[in-house]
C-alpha cells in the first residue's frame, strides 16, 4: 500500500546523520589527512580511521533520505511547483552560504597561510569569483545542497510521473524486488560504477570534475525515492536489516584488513593482476556504503518509527544547523589548535562548542524570524504552526532536505 504520510524513522535518521556529520567534521583538524582547512600540529591515526568509516556512510545515507524527502514533496505538486519549492529551499540557502556562511572559513584558512588583514580586507576577494583554493569563491560543505538541487531539477519530471497514477504498473512491478533479498540488487549498478570509474575520476565535490561521484550520489537519491514509492521495498529492508548489516560490516573489515596491511593497488603487497581485481577492490567502498545505508534504514524503520514532541523542533533545526556547523568548527579550531591540550580534549571541546554555538544561533537568530527562515530554507513560521494541527504535516517534511 502506498503511503503519503511522513515516516518518523526517516526524520530520526536524518537528525542522527547530521549529528554524525558534526562528529566527522570536528575530527578533520585532528586526523592524519592534510587537506582540511585548519590542522592541528599533532594529528591522530585513530581519528583518521573514525573519519574513514563515517565518510563511507554519512553522505550515502543523507542522499538516500533526500530521495524520500523528494517523494513527499512531490505529493499534490506539479514538476514546476516542485522545482519552485526546491529553488526556495535549496538554491536560496546555497547562495546565502556561498556569500555569507562559507567566506569566514576561507578567511580563517588564509590567516594560517600568512594573510595579515581583517575579514573586511579579505571579503572583496569573494566577488572576484575565482574558485577555491586559488580564490575565495566556494560552496565548501554546501556542495551537498548544490548536488541535490541539480538532481531534483533534472529529475522533477520523472518524479512527477512516478507519483502519478500513470506509473501504477511500474510501481507494481517494483514489488518483485521486495521478495527475498532482491532489494539489494538496487545497489549493484552504482557499486559497479564506482568500481570502474573512481580511480579515473576521484571525488572532488566541485561538480565540474566529479563525474564518477556525481552519479554515485545520485544513485542513492533515486533508490531512496523508489523505495519509499513502493513501501514493500522498505518492508524488505526492514526484514533484511541483519543481512545488510553483515554485508556492510564484512566489507568494511575486508577493506580495513587490506588497507592496514598495504594490500592495495600501488603498494608492494598487492599481488593481484588484471582489471577485475582492481575493480573489485574499488567496489568495496560502494559495498560498504550500501550495506550500512540499507542496514540503518532497516533498523531505523524497526526501532525508530515513533513520533515525539521534540521531533518537530529538531526537524526544523537540522537544516540550518547543517549550514552553520562547519563555519563554526573552522573558526573555533583556528584558536583551539593553538591550545596546549591533548587531541582528545581538543576534539571533545570542538564537538561540544560547535553544537552549543550552532544550536543557539539557530534558536536565537534564525528560528524566530521570517526573513532568516527564508534565507536558511525553512518553511514560513505560520505554515509550520498550521502543520501542527492539520494533516499537511504528514504530506511534506518540515525541512528542505535530509541535511
């Protein structure tokens, strides 16, 4: 049976996903990687391992949930109506982010590179529109919003057809995949895709040079939409949650065994020849992602499908929190890395302070004001109040996307 009612477990998973991103980005200054904006003098290999796992799971889960959000937003809307809504909920906050939220991140990074001026000396460089890292124009962590906006823009006609009575036969055929473990077949195309192309087209998040991962992330959006379109597929994920978790766990263990023992292409312990083995190794990343996403959806549906009075508030807060959090982290860690504390203490402080500051900024300066709600992609406050007392709350999510 089709459902147009919001599923509470998806809301809870969305909230937990954003909290996961907070922990992930807070680890970046302290892990062994050298590509983040502010780096601590001492770094941690173990912090790198935590970040490695979260990187395989966090974005796939967010894009999958975003696909379900798009399904709910298509209810009783035309393609143009859906595009208009996504323009307001995604494109406007993206612009706000690129011109207001992201520049402080770049400025703090420039200070570590020797820039001597204040922020207002730096800010005009944003309007030269020279892409980061050479210039100061970037979307940084908001690449997710850009990608999702493009996906919804391109696939709006397809989504409109899928939720219409015209697709009834197609939706009935999808139910075949709910038998046994056939639902896992939905992951196979993107696993093969990533295995074949990720070494030629590594992840960049810059859109123009991100051909492999642009399609990879899209696959989670489409599968999320399809699974919520045919509820039997979600039921199948719930039934097969242990199997999905086993796949995600075993593939992650296999990947780590090979990484830790230098059994990777380009290392001396790699003794496998032929494109098949190279593709199989690279496919492990996608297998990890899909296994954990299917498991989290299944376990979430089984254990988290319940409403709570705090859920509506968190649902509204999570999107602005996502937009704000990385800028808060970068500004904080510019000063925190100068402290004489252990990496663990710095990390705990970064997580706690970022959460505290971001939540208060939302609560005091965004949530109460209509203009700020508009700029951060939230529903007008009057509509939120109406939704509490009508069934409209069940027809579309409170926030713009799953982040």
